[in-house]
C-alpha cells in the first residue's frame, strides 16, 4: 500500500480494533441488570464473557482458511457484519437472543483479532510497530472507555438503550472499512507463493506453541480480572460504582504500553525489561488483594499496576505474531493458532474462578491461582525471547 493510503487504512483499522473488545468489556458493569432481567444465576452470567472466548478458539483456524479464499479485507468485513447483528440481537430481553447475539459477536470480533495483525504486516511492512501500537491502543482505549460508559449509562437509561448506544460504533467501523473492499482481493497468499511441500506448519513448531501458550495465559489472566475484579473489590467493601471505576483504571493504565512495548521490543534488553514489568503487574500486584484492607488508595494502586502488566502482556503477544514471523502468511497462521488454542485456555478462566469462589466463599485461592498462571506467563515470555523466528 502506498504511504498516501496508509492514513485511511490506519483510521479504519483502528475503528475495527475499537470494537474487538468493546462488546465484551461493557458486560461486567451490566451483569447485575442482565442477570435480573433474564433471571440468570451468577455462574450463567459469567458465560457472557466466556462465550466469545470459546468462539475465538473455534473459529480462528476457520477464519484463516476463509481469508485465503476471500481475501483478508473481505473476510474482516463479512464477519464483522455478524458482530453488528449480534450486538443488536442482545437488545431482545430473552436468554436465547442474548446468548446467540454474544456468539455472533465472538465470530465477528475474531475476524479482526486474527487478520488485523496480518493486514498491518501486509499494508505497512516497514511500519509494523506503528500499526501494531495504534491497533492495540484503539482496542484497549475503547474497551476501557466502554466499561466506564456502560457503568454510567446503566444508572441513567435502560439496559436495552445502553447496549444499543454502545453498539453504534460498530456500524461506523463497518462503513469506514468499505473503501478497502474496492481494492483487488488480497489473500494471505497474494504476494507470496503457496507454501511448498517442505513448509513447516506453525502447529508443528515449538515456537508456535510457546506463542500460543503466552497468548492464552495473558488472555486467561486478563479476562478473569475483567470479569471478577468488581467482585474481588466488593469483598473489600468497595461500592459497585467505585469498583467499576477501578476496573476502568485497570484498563486505561495499560494504554501507554501500546507505544512503549513496540518502542522497547527491538532495543537491547528491551524485552527483558518488559517481562520484568509484566511480572510486577501480573504476579506481584494481584497479591495486594490478599491484604485485609479497605484502603481505596492501596486497591487503586494494585488495580493500576495490574493494568500495566496487562498492557505489556497483550502488546507483547501481538508483537510476537508480527516480529517472530517473516511474512503475512506466517503472521495469519500464528495468529490463528494462538487465538484458537489460546482462547480455549482463556475461556476456562472466568467460569473456573467464578465457580471456585462460589464454592469456597472467598477470592483468596482465585488470586493465588491467577498469580501462579501469571508466573508461568513470564517464564513463557523468556523462552520466546530466546528463540529465533518461525521457520519457513
């Protein structure tokens, strides 16, 4: 793509990215209303976070295959329409409509999750870090603002109106993407020959599995916190609105990492420093919730530091897709693999931890397990750092 066309690609790409987490992160503040309106038990409410993750796991390899036939841009657009349909289907106050809509949202969001990194490498081969930084910034920023906005709107208007207004951005994103459909269809194989017989599938390479494990662990920890942090804070006597604001702080605090991580990635010892920062945020900071304190300042500091760890983890995961591969074919393949097996692991988190807390009546074992998974995440990052590139 010529440099003159890159600004519009960036704008439309960021609008798509803005909707990849938004339909999921608006749910936690709305869960009490949804559970009341649909007479859902709390364990079933956790499914509204887990369903998209299971959908990501199932459809990621399928999306890679569709992109090879339809082209990356057309695949993103076609499946993104399902996200729009699903978002408005959730306005119907029935269990079937809400869960079916959430399922469609998962398919639509997954098309962007899998293919946007490949589109960045394809359209901005010399500015991958810039594109990746803006991609993750849009995703994290709008996801965080969506949580805060949902928490505010649900106190002012109805549940259906809140969901409807927060879904308008998806329509804007789809319209902004239409100009890319006028270009000749570009598949993951357009600019590269089909893999030869000696081509090594990423599914058969240790580095592919390490990247998958890294992505899965960071997603498991992140979505568990997004789903259950308000519950953890309520155990410390924090009001629901304050807990929602602290969840927003957790998400916003990771935004600067969208630029810091790409900047440091190729610097000497840069990845080592990033993994250390991730360990502070994801392994050590959650242990602060084990202290029997009601101090808002302390709980805010813990939430903020966890958010920094989340920002490092997610941005590193996306950069591993682009920086550990040599062409868009591999980028799409690694992205599809990581988000398939990785989200399958992540989907277990909200359900498992919600069940564990309901059985034991305390968040202490959950926090300990999250810190343990985060420690494994840091170890996996170190192993990936020492590895070379995905083999051709």
